[in-house]
C-alpha cells in the first residue's frame, strides 16, 4: 500500500509501513521514514510505484487545460478525485487523480482551496482579473529581460535612463527598471554604477552630481513660484544719524546681510555699529515668502552657482547695496577706545546709509595686519593707506582681536587656523555652452556650470584681517541678541556646544546655552536673514523686543515651547546637512577636475591619520595606502594613479616620505572633529543604495510570481 500526502504545501508519496486511525508511518523513496497525520493523506493506492506515480501525474497535470477544467468543475465544493473523473474519465485512476490534485493546487486564481483536497472554483470575474494580472506580470518579466540584455550589452534603455537617480539612490525594488539593472549587474558581475556608465546612462559626471542633488533635495525643481513680490516695509524708520556703513563680502555675493560702521574715533568712546538687513520688517510669518523660506531653509552654495533661499527680486529689495539707505536691524556697541571694553549695547530699527560694498578678493592683499597696524600706530595716515575705511578698519581689527582674545579665555585654549579656506572660480572653457541655466541669481560666470569650465582654486587664509573683523562682529551680535531675547522672555533658536571634548558637537535648540567652541554664554544665529531661515525667525523675535520691550513676549511671533520652532530646527538641521554634503562633494569634484586640467601627477600632503592624507595646497583629503607605519603629521609625496569623477575617488600611492615629525609633534592634538569629517570623504562621498543591495538581489524571474553663507 502506498500513500500520497501533503506536507506544508508540498506533495510526497511513499510506502505505508503502518496505518492507524490518526497517523501513518511512511517510507519515502530515499529510505527516510516519516510520520504523517491521517488528515494529510490525499490518496492511497496500490500501483504504480510512488516515484512512477509522481512522474506520470506531474506530466499529466501540465496537460490539463485550466479553462476547460474550470468549465467542468461543479459550482459547489468538490474534491480533486471528482474533477479527475469529470475531466478525464469516470474510471480515472490514481495517476489522473494525483494530476488533478497537482493542477488544482497550483492554480489558485481558478480554484480556491477550502480544505484538504477540497476546492471551489473562483467567480468568472476573479478568474479574468487574475489572468489579466498574470499576463501583465509576464509582459513585465519579458520587459525586464529585454532591458537587462540591453544594459548588459552596453546600451541603456530610455525608461532606465529616466529613472537613473531613483534606481541608484532611492530605489523601488519592485520597479522593472530597478530589477533590470540588478539583473544586468548580476549577469555581468559589474557594479551598477559602472555598468550604467558603460551603457551610456551617464554622459556628464558634473550633471550626475548636480541632478542627483536636485532629485534628492529639490524634486520639484529650483524655480520659484510665480508672482512672489517683495512686500514693502510699512514702518516709518528713522535715518541712522552720522552712520557711514560698509559691507565686506566676496564679489560673487548678492545677499549682503551685514554691514559695519565706526563713529567717534579719537573721542575716547567709539560706537561700533553692526547693521543687518531687515527682511523681517516686511516678510511676515505664515506669508508665502515665509513658507518658501521654511521650505528651502537656506541658500545652497557651490562653485560658480547657488540656489538662493529667496527670489532674486526679494533679495534685491532688502540687500545692503551701496548707495542706498537700507532698512536694517542695528546693534550699536559702545566701546572704550583705549581699553576696547564694550560698555553697553543698543538695538535700533532704522535706515542705514550703505556707502560701500567692499570685496575680499579685491582687498585682502592690501588690508593686511601690517597695513592696519601702521594706521593704528600713526605710522601712516588713513588717507594714505591705499584702501578705503582705513581708520575704521584699523579700529575694528583692534576690537576684533580683543574680542577674540576674551573668547579664547573662556574657551580655555586659543582658536587656531591651521588650514586655509579655498576659493573656486570657474571660467567657461572654449567651445562649451551652458546646459539648462536656471532662473536663480547667476554668479559672475553668468551661467550655470556644466562641468566643462576651467577651474581656478586659490587659498584664502583663515583669520585674515577682514575675515576676523566680520566674524567677530557677527559673533558679538549673535551672542548679544541671544542674551537680549532670553532677558525679555522671548524664545529664539540657539546654537550650543557643551564642551570642546572630542565628539561633542554643536546642537540647535531653543535654550540659551553656552557655546564652548565660540567661548560665549549663548549664541543665536541672527545675522544672515536673507540666506538662512533660522536667522529670519530670530530677526522677527528681535524686532518684537525692539518694538515692545518688556511686553515683547506677548506679541512675538513665536511663544515659549512653540512647536513651530522645534519643527524649523529639525527641518533646518536636515537641510543644512544635505546642503553641506553636496557642497563638499561638488567642491571635491572641482578639485579633481583641477588636477585633471593641470596634469598633476604628484601631490605633497600630510597624514591626518595612518592611511589618510590631506593635500597641502588643495581642499582634498584622500586615502593613501602604504602609510600605516608613518606617524600622523608626516609630510609625504603622493603619486596620483587615477581618479573617478563619478565616485569622487582619488587613487594614489606613496612616492616618498618628505618630513617625519618629532615624537611630540606627532602626539600633539589636532582638530579631531574636522579631521574625522575629512577622513570620511577620503574614499569619495558617493553612496549608492543599489550597490548596497544589488549583489544580494534575486533575479527578476525569481520574484515575478510575487509581483533623495558664512556660518560661525
């Protein structure tokens, strides 16, 4: 006696060794003996042998026409043996009964299982819908196969090209385009990015990085909504008496947020003015422009281009352009001219005459510490200094150095600027044209970069006099206004850092906590309202205090524990990180392009840790194998072996160790936080979602049936 039984949806047959009312002992063809519940036995038979029955039944099952079987089947519940007798013949034996069982079991779209060996045929509408679905899946599987073959053969189908960034960075793993790339990668044993590049899906490394950023951060594009006009400031603002203000920015800057003024030189008491553009006097909370600012949160900067937080015409209305009397929120610090002690501060809402927009790139070489010292010490008259506002800048530099020294006392150690900043300038290469120039404010190049420009990279020393003057002025304003808001019970958005210990990062919150890195008791971003949403929010709060004084907490746009403030902080943190990642990546792209354009084959660098080096004259950190035995700080010469503008990898080998530091120097603490961030970029910052999963993905056929300004 033999038995055919069901074991969790799989059928087996074997010789019955013992048979009781509740269970059977069955010996399989392999010799294995299993205990089978009686309820799971589908069929008992004497012949043929189990293996022969299974083979014949499976062959017969494939010949059963499901449409015809569905027609033959009764409308009520039925068993597989009943269908076998109706479909084949009244005397259908074990082989035909088993064939009917197998066929019924594998066709749930025609027949529903209602018990062991019992079925009911599905309604006609259900069958038609299921068949249509199967046909669709079949066509999808065929399409996946065709696309995979094309990609593997070096051609990229247009639908895959259109979904390129989704496939690589935010894949829908059920999408046929994604499945086709995974299948092609599996067949060719190539990484998806390399495979797609070979297939012609990526024709420009620069456009790849740019469009990837837009896909992830600006999926609806970077154009501003139509008809967004700059509202008029309704306040009757007084004109700042005796003020001759000047700004200090790069030539490319159009969002001029801040300007400075100095009055009373030689009188013993100097009034140092910090004047901040005041869009908060016109733009109101919950207005269309506020919603836009909260959506973008910040201006995005990159070499040769930027995506501004606010439209150009709005920026133009409030930017501190020379020759205009510009609305501003001004902080006046009364300073002892001899001791440089800040005796008091006052905030005013007013119109400020902007007499000049000074530019770093034109004046940094002239306005040096030595030149300012000569003016301060009377060795050279201000008029003969060779640069504008010489006397004012000389005093401002003295004050900045004093403010910095006092902060360093609180910090517990001096601020060091061991590494330079770098400026990137793009010049359109001969014979190239802009690609898809956007509507945002253009840089001096006049067009959106396309990756073919000639790039120039020049170092800019951190802590240069003009940098120091502006930085210390903004720190003074942000710290003072942060304390002012807290004093009046008006909430703001603050940046704080608990300590300078490694791993303690700067955080944003609504409490005026100390900022250890700055060495100030509190720090609220409020000096860049044209390019940061956080600053605009804080400006509204400052304006409320300036207007209402002690009752400001009742009328300020944001109240204590306001959920909107926490939402802005959360959104800003995420956007700021995404923008910084893109800026770092695209600057790395242009640095690699500079190496390529200039035919550089060797670089002098210093090890920031074993295996990772930083170039001495470029903003470039890269992996350098063969340096594990060298101490940190060792100067080396690296030989460039190659680079990849898509993954932003630089491949280099050690050519020579130039200078090994003394033991004390090698053990000296370095800027751990910056070094850690830089080291993360050493192997290129490109991370692909598909690369992480593609190697483990099954082939499409296996699943076919189951069918993203300056800051202190």
